[in-house]
């Protein structure tokens, strides 16, 4: 593979990993997904901010579905 292709693929994977808490929050449809997104974008570059956003996205209860 070309070096540029490898760099682009690696950058995309890092970007997806960085936004993993946001993706999980939207996939799980938690009520405060916008707050998780803000925390992830603003403080996600720190390891503590990313861990807090990840735990928040995975541990918060989801919204009940209407029947």
C-alpha cells in the first residue's frame, strides 16, 4: 500500500476512536447525547475527558421506546 493511503486509513481510525463515545451515545439514543458530544469534542483530547464521556455514553440509561 502507498504511504499516503496508510496514513489516511490510520487518521480515519483514530478519528473514529476519538469520537467513539459520541457514536455510542447516538447509537444507544441516550437523553443527554448532545452533552456527551460536547464533552467528547471539548475534553476528549485529554484521556480523562475521553474516559468520562465513554463511561457516560455506555452507563446512562436509554430512553424508553413508546409502544
